[in-house]
C-alpha cells in the first residue's frame, strides 16, 4: 500500500511543505530536469569543495595535476551514482531513504537511515557551518560563535520551509556564486605553479585523494531522490540523471582544481587556517566578496543537509503531527548540528579530512547494496512495499554491515585507525570504500540469489 502525502503544496515557495516521507501526489508534481543543474551546482560552490583540492596537495602530498586527476576520478564516480539514484525519483515519488526500504527491508533500512541522519543532519551540517563561520569571522571580525549562529539560522530556516524554498534558493544563489568564484578562480590559477611536483604522495596519496573526493561527491547520493520526487512521473530518466550528475561533477572538479592550485602559491597555513590561507592571495575587494560567497555557498549546501537529514530522521520511524513532521525534524537537525559545529571551529582542516574518509566508508557498501538491487530489479515495476512494516530483506543489512566492517578493518588509513593492509603496505593508501562496495555488492547478489 502506498501512503500518499496529505495537504496541498504545489509550487508555492513561501509555504511550509506538509508531510514528510509520503508519496507526492500527481497534482503537486512540477519542475523540469534541467533545474537539477542549479540544485546540485549551487551547494558545491562553497569552500568545503575547494578544500578537497587543498587536501590533495597539502595533506596527501600530490602534484597539482595528480590532485586534479584524483579529484576528477573520485568526483566522477560519485556523480555517476548520483545520477543513477536521482533518476528513480520521478517515478517513485518518495525520498531516497524510503526507496532504500526495498533492498534493506522496512526495519533493516533503519541502519542506513541512521548513518545518513548523523552524516547529513549533523556531520555535513557541522562541516559547512564551520566554513561559513570562519569566512564571516575573517570578513567581519565578529566572534566565531556569533558568526556560526548567524549562518545556522539562515540554513535552518530554508530547511524548515522545505522543498520549494530550498530549490528556489539554489536557483537564485547560483549566478551570484558562479560569478564571484569564477573571478576568484582566474586570479588564483594565474598566480599558481601548475607544474608543482608535489612532495611524493605517490599511489597512497592518490588513492586517499580519490577516496576523499568520492566521499564528498557521493555524500549527496543518499539525498538523490529527495529533490527529484516532485518532478512529473513522465520526466526523462536520462535527462534527470545527467542534470543531477553533471551538476555535482562540474562544480566539484572545477573548484577542487582551484583549491589544489592555491596550495602551490607560497604562504599561509592551508590546513590550520584554510579560508584565510585561500583568500590572502586575492585583492582586498575580491577577497571580501569571496568570503561572502563562501558563507553563501555553505548556506546553499546546508539547506540540503537540513532538509534531507530531516528525511532520514523520519525514516527511523519518528512519528509526529503530519503537517509539521518534516519541519520539526529540520529544527532538530539544526540544533544538534550547531552544537557539533562549535567543537569543529578549532583544527577544522584535519577534522574535515577524517570526516570525508568516514563518509566514504559507509556510503561505498550502501551503494553496493542499492545499485545491485537496482540491477536485479531492472525493467520491473516498483513493488508496493515501501510503506509496509512487514516487508523484510535482511540481505541488505547483512551485506552492508559485512562490507563496512571488513573494508575498514583491512583497508582504513587515517589518523585514528590504520587497517591491517596499510600497516604492512603504506603505499596502498585508503581503498576502504572501493573494497566495501565490492564486498557488499557481491554478498547481496549471492544472498538474494540464494533466497529467490
């Protein structure tokens, strides 16, 4: 049985979106696939994206061109999967975490929903809030905590009102962010040493950069259908997938390359004071505009994080009054994320590096299960079990848990824990997300064939 969302919403922007996870009625469907370009470009036009390129050179010791290639590979993989998942939204009419009930079962889906609640509503929210706070602090000289409070208020307001306001904000923010960051990029690249040879990061550093950039791009994957479920069900799947995937890929690769280029310019502390180190290479007026763009980009990113974090919390089975259930969850995400962000204002660079790798550790196995299930169901109608509490599919949770545990145990490579393989062969880098994906995909395939 399909649960249809009650209430009317349509394309109204200045209105609180009713309901939560329910199927979007056909009378409320609107929009075009091309709009997804702005939906997914705007939230990546922020400093967290730039900092991926900074990490590739400053932390992983790659040359400029090695960093560009690593970021392109990792972002490309994440963008491809994002396009595939986004294409499911118009026909299904439900958020991504509800679609996850097919391969994981109704109750087994609590596992990835819980991971995404922490990653989106708290982790990513904190990361981007810190970027905005540091930028405003550098620009205005106001206390960092006050800058954080200002940024978080704007972020939570967007998520509270819901889908249409979020989409409208991303569309309006795009030209502002694109123009400012284009000027910034030209100035940075003109000063950069594009022949910078790096400090011998080797294959290990390259794989770490691939894993981190994949973690960033694929960090959007668990949200994919959240922003396509309002499109008419007859929308072209190819157009939806291409628009969403290209939005992620183009914005990520361009800004990550600029971040890598900025490290090749002497001066600053790119890991300890990242926003200051980046903007010090810019003329005064451009530096000020860039700091404003960094703050605006963080708001654009966190509007999605608050919104989709609230969806994941609801997928855990939280029951609230229909009309405000998603809006209430958005407020909860903002409050918790603000608290976590306060602790991240110090040593932001190293904490961000660790967070990106941890994101990839669970998303890789999750994608292995989800994409394998899509492959097995290719050409079939969507079964009517998404809201059936009796629906079980323990192959999904088992495959995901095994994939996460084995891949991290053997291949994790970061400050807090080094797996068995990198301990013996450091050059292997960190390939936990690749191994986790393959293990979970293969195990899910085997378990499903055995039970079918």
